């Protein structure tokens, strides 16, 4: 797999995690928006971890 693909996947995951991480302090705990934001943060982090594993596996 091309290393540019895994790097792009990592950047997308970072973008998702970064933006949702910025929003977390400004949301009220217990609201639907807060839950969706936490899920977005976790999914972005998982995308970043997955891209690192892909990069290491195909090297």
C-alpha cells in the first residue's frame, strides 16, 4: 500500500479527533451533542491507530 494513503488516513483521523476535542469543553455533559462528540473523538483516535498499524504492516 502506498504510504501516502496511510498518511492521508491518519490526517483525516487527526482532523476528526482534533475538532471534536476542541468542542468537548464547551458542551454540556449528558446531552446528545456531547455523546456524538465523544463518539467522534473516539472514532478519530481509532482511525489514527488503525492507519499506524496499516503503515507498519505494509512496510
